[in-house]
C-alpha cells in the first residue's frame, strides 16, 4: 500500500499549528482517500470562525496542495 507522506514547517507558530493539524489527519493516508476528502473537521471544531480571512485562505491553500501532491501519486 502506498501512503502519502509529507513534511512541512513554518516560522510562524500559528501556521505551524495549522500545518500540524493537516498533517495529523492526512499524513500516512492513501492518496486516493486524500483527493476525495473534504476538510470537514475545520468547521466541525469551529476553527474557521477563529481564523482571519488570510489564515483561512492559507489553510485552504495548504489543503489544496496536499490534495494536489497526493493526486500525483495515483
């Protein structure tokens, strides 16, 4: 079984935390599952309500990059 592996970091503590959330969920998962996934957990935990529009956009872009990279593995 091929699994998606990803490493990322940031100098910003907030961005590093957002990266950690995404990697906790999507790292070491099947690429086919990642490309069809929707990040529902973001709204389920209310995170999107506490981030600025810029941070929300950045989080969405990180997720889209993960999906893109996982899609290249299929």
